[in-house]
C-alpha cells in the first residue's frame, strides 16, 4: 500500500451494494472485537455545519438543500444527486477527500487488532482502499435487495430500483474483492461464512502485530 493510517492494525475494507446486509456483517465484526468505521456516518459529519465539506457542498448545491437551522437536508440532497450522475460525482468529489481524512483520524485512536472500514463507495473512492489489507464484498440477489428496501426500509418499488441502479454493478465489486460473502441464505449460513473468515483474519492480525513488534 502506498499510504496507511497511523494505526497499524489489520484493515478490512468492507463494501457491497445497497441492502445486501452490510449492517448485519458489521454488527458481527464489532461484537467480535473489531473497530468498525462507518464511512457513510463520517460523510454525514463532514457535511455538518462545522464539518470540512459543508461550505463546498452548499456552494455547489445551493441553500435549497438546507433545513432552516442550516444543516443539510440529506433527503433533499439525495433526490438531487441520485437523479443526476454528474451531480453525484460532484458531491463525491467534495465529500470523499474530507471523509478520508476523518477516517484516518478515527482509526489512529483505536487499539483494536482488526479495523473494518465500511463504505458503499470503497472501491470507487481510490484513496480509502489503499488503507486496506484486504477487501470484503457482501453480495445479494437483486430480488433480495429489492425486498429489503421495500419491506424493511419502507421505500416504494420505483425509488428502490432507482437507488439500486445508481450504484456500480455488483460483479464489478466482486471482481475487485479478496473475500466475497454471499447473503442470500439464512442468518445461520451467513454467520457460518463469517466465523470462517474471522478465524482467518484474527490469525493474520496476530501475525502482522508480531512482525511489527520485531521491527520496533
């Protein structure tokens, strides 16, 4: 990797398209001791009035995206960018660099052996993926994604399909993955895959820590 965080834990980059079950996987990893960083939440902080991306976002998209208190109306902003690929690219060009720096700061404060960086645009972000020792992609069928969006998140079918279509193809993510976790079966089947991968990763994290100590 060309650059890395101050923290020298074993880094997993975790991604996948909308409604593939990333949150369930993240909960499992956190419960097992990983330090989990949600890049989407960091992006929200970056767009807060005191965040590093706020002024540039407002300058690009105007005051119409703001609530009366000055905070960004993410639903309104989402309506704009998901209907316009150029606008989405502009937003990402502003928010991704700010999120990256916030992510580096967050991970530098953790003493966990394994750090998980979750970002739906992990592979597209460029710099963020350079922090990772390996990349996990969570996959699911289009039918399962649509069902989760409509039944669990309450989206109507048209909105759900629009959000799904705005993302890069799942097979492109799979092609860049070191590990693929399929989430089309039962929760027990998902946990079975995660148990196997977690055992492998913790061994690699111990090895990385041992090698680091030898160089100190």
